[in-house]
């Protein structure tokens, strides 16, 4: 076994050093996504999919969020949540199957300029390495906001994703804003 010797004479294995390095990378990745998680999603309802006699059931859970940068837009996503002993203690890695639907729920008002592919919401999907992201873009030609949900890992992402489009429409007598005017 290979050993590393610290400046204070302490010794640790190369494997322990790699584990510490990966853990530090994961923590920094989680910290980088923290601003996108400023709001907590609203739990709308859940439906059990696997019955478990002594521990919580596996469920499909529907959550709702408001776009933090665009008033008048809301999204709902459905994700599976593991029950059982691992799910009870928060140790289960949730699968990447997440569906998404976004809609205009009021007059659309951009609070500031937005970037293509900007993270609207982010949530951890496992103890350290996996997260779920909802990102937003603007289809300038069609004046439509596009939202995509996907999951990623520190090492390898998932091709599973879902997309929802929100054509900007008039609300009352106000004409809809042009999303192109608000893209950085």
C-alpha cells in the first residue's frame, strides 16, 4: 500500500487521500449549486408505488416551484422517492426518472436579465454525488421559455431528462414580454 506523509509527520494511504479529495470536490459542487436552491419546493401530493410493511413506502411525489427570476411562471415536477430503511435514513440514491411541466400562471414579468441554461432549481438526489437540476432557456424565434430537468453526478450524468415549454401569452390587456429582451 502506498502512503502519503504530511508535513506534521502523519501518514495516510493514497486511497484515503483520494476519498478526501473526492469528498472535497463534492462539497464544493454542492456549495456552488446552493443559490439555485434558495426556495423550497411545495409538496403537492404523493402516491405510493411499493408497499413496505414496517418502513415508509416507495412513492411518486409531485412538487411545485415558482421561477425565481420570472414572475408568472410555475413548474411542477414528479420524482420517485425511496422508502425502506435506506430511504428512512436518507441513504438511498433516488433514480433519475423525473417528469416536468411548466405553465404561465399570471402576467409574466422578468425580474432581471437571465442566461440561457440558467439553473432555476437544484436538489440533492443522493448523499453526496448526485443532484437534480431544472434549467431555463429562451426560444427567441417562438417567444417561448423552455425548461429542462435532468440529473447529474460528479463523475457521470444521466441521459434521462424532461422538457416543458411555456409560450409567453398576453395576460389581461398587457401584451406578453419578449424573452429575447431579457437574455444576457
